[in-house]
């Protein structure tokens, strides 16, 4: 195909050679065999003049860097990629949102939440899309099974307000015997701040008075080359009193 033809042709996935058609490859080999760009191309369906959907998907991955960043992008952010209009952007946002909701349903079936990794796993998908801090309380019964997760407050990029009365009012109303505190750091670094440590200790003391155990405070961030774990446990870091 010459250059002029490329400029006037809207390349569709079905126009590609059989070996490059991701839908057919998915049916033949399964979804896990496909690259991220191929899976995204299936959602995009078409590219633009002279560029296939797979190439648009590759440009998108290059722009956002990781699937995590892509999943957190809004419609307007996605539309900045050449070849991605409103409908394609809406499709992608819907797909990532469904994935998060499905992950949430699977985690709610977890029988016991008695360790930091289990709590981080429960909250990870919902929290990765937040651009400001969200403070949550995980309410547990006597067997450390999930009752529900409640969002207490939302803050600015690095500041959040938490009141003991709001935290424990929910715990009492839900008949929870224990709680886990949790919030996200939009910067991606889960290292606790002095304010995080102070809030944790204040809530531990309040819980002791009310006979409701504060088991941990999990701070959610993002993994990196230097930091393989995407969360921090204040209990593991030694900030809980013995």
C-alpha cells in the first residue's frame, strides 16, 4: 500500500493479516496470549487514517506508561491520544471500571481479612484511581470477616481530616468488633507521614476505650522499581503500641 493510500484509509482490525488480528488470536489462543496493546485494540475496534487500532493502542500505552495509569485516566485524558474519540474513550473507561468492580466482588468473598496483604488486596483496585486522599475504615466481625468498607473522608492531594467520632460511629452501627484503617497516597509513595502516625495512635486509644480493636492502618501507594510493595502497614512498621 503506497503512502497516499495509507493517508486515505481507515485501517480496521479485520483488514489486518490473519496473524495480526487480535480477535481471532484470542479465540484461537486465549486472552492471556495477547499483548496489552492487542487487548486494548479489540476495545478500540478501529484506528484512524493509516494507523491500525493496535498502533493506536501502543501509542496509548506509551503515553500513559503503565496499565495502572491508563486505568486511572478519564475520558478527556484518553481523548488526547490521536485516534481516540469520545466513544472509544468511554468504552475504555467502562471496561476498566468493570474490571475494578469485578475485583471488588471477588475480594468481598474473601473469608478472612487478618493480614496487611489481604486488606491491601481488598482495597487496591478502587484506590488506584483516586487523585486525592481517601480515608476508609474496614469493618470486621469477631472472626475478622468483612462487614463492609466505608469511606470516612476525602482530602486534598496530601491532607485529610479524620475524626474518631465518624470512624467509631460506623463501627458501632455495624456491630464491628475490629476495624482496619486505610487511606491512599496519590503520590504513589506509601511511607507514612507524621500526621498518619498521629491519627493512627489517636484512633487506637479511642478504640481501646470503646472495646473496638484497631488492627492496622494500611497506606496504599504504587509499586516501583525501587519499591516492590505497593502498600505500607503501620503495624508492621512498629507504630502500634504493644
